[in-house]
C-alpha cells in the first residue's frame, strides 16, 4: 500500500526536481527547455537550490505531469554536457516541504530580468515573458 501512496503523490505533484545538470546551465536555458508549458494553465516558476539543482513549480499538476513525461521521453540537449558524463535527472518532488515551496515561490514578485544561474532566487515564468 505504501508504494501506491507514493505513486499517487507523484501523480498529483506540481513540483519537478531537476538535479545533476551542468553548472553552466542558466535560468533562460530551463525556461527554453520548458517553453511549451509557459502559458499552459498558469505556467511555472523556477526555484534554484544550488548550481546543479532546482525545483520547477507549476501552477497546475496536470501540466507538471505532462512536462515531466515529455522531458523523460525527449530530454532537452541542455540537460547534458559534452564535457561531462553527467546527465540531468528529473523527477516529481513531493517532499514534506512541498506546500511551503509552492507558497514561497508564489509569493515572490514576477520578474522579467534574465537572471543567470548564480542568482538563486525564484524566477517567475509563464506570464508572457519572452
């Protein structure tokens, strides 16, 4: 039964965790990789954890699931580096702090600045930003 509960949780999450990508990856690279979902049911926001991990917080769980499955089937080239054997790992995030992460990210002001990966604040996305 515990396995079915964890599967259910992953099916309804609004957060995807992306880890193990090259340090050179920038916010704009993540935005481009997920551009298909930027205007879908409220879009998404990015919360950087460190240089090689972040959370993508979607406004809608169905969009998050579609983005996740599409990324598994068609990994964006920017998720790997020709100089590194590492490839990014994406998975649903449903940690005990998931609701706090969603609230924290949603409370942040929308920004249109092109932040690099060294700035570790949430970046709004999905509200007509090009």
